[in-house]
C-alpha cells in the first residue's frame, strides 16, 4: 500500500498448524552422554503465527521487521511436553539506507531468539536448563558505483 509522498507499507501475516503422527525424535534426556533416536509414539504439533512489516521511504530508508510465535510439542501416552531446542518466539529486522551521492548502501540486520530448553549432561551440569534470549546482528556497507560490480565490507555477529 502506498501512503503519502510515494512511501509504502506492506503487512503480511501467516498462521499454521501441523500435526505429525509419524516422526523420528531425538531423546537427549534418557542418557546425557547419548542422543537416542526413537519413533514418535503419539503425535507432535507445530503451530504458530508470524507477521512482517515492510516500510519503504522515498528518501532511501527501508525497514523490515518480523516476529514469530511458535508452540512446538509432542504428546506421548497422554503427556504433552515442549520440544527441546525450540524457541517460543523469534524476531528479525533489516534497516537499509541508500546514500545516492556516495553510491553507498548501509544495511543493519539481525535476529532475536527467545529462550529454549537445552540438553543437560545430568544433575551435576552447572548450566541452566533454558538458554537466555540471544541475538545475531550484522552490518554491511556496499559500494556500487562501478557498473556490474559491487564492493562490500561488513561485520557479522556484532555482539559476539
């Protein structure tokens, strides 16, 4: 949708529900020193909703922001448990700006992940059962004055 002065906004939302009755699952809990793969004896469900917003301005600035909420579980013998190594929420973003006079594009991108259950090495493992939220962020500079050639430099994983 275009708004004043040629700027634009786009919104996209997706929801899903998937039920699995035949799946091979890793078991990290029975023996902390092994990953035991077994067939699912029940069912698993993945459901969620995701939404993205794109804003494009005529001055060369562009924002893309997205968020996802998921519920991933398995049910065996009428016991429902959340799947290990799966976050409930995540987010993404990209901010871009073009400086036409310098033939330069600036891009700042990133992902944010919510806490997820982690495999532990038994009762004496000092780590937390759930991870902290974490993020990967990148910045890139692209010079595009030379026809058919782009030169770029960037830093990935700014926050380590």
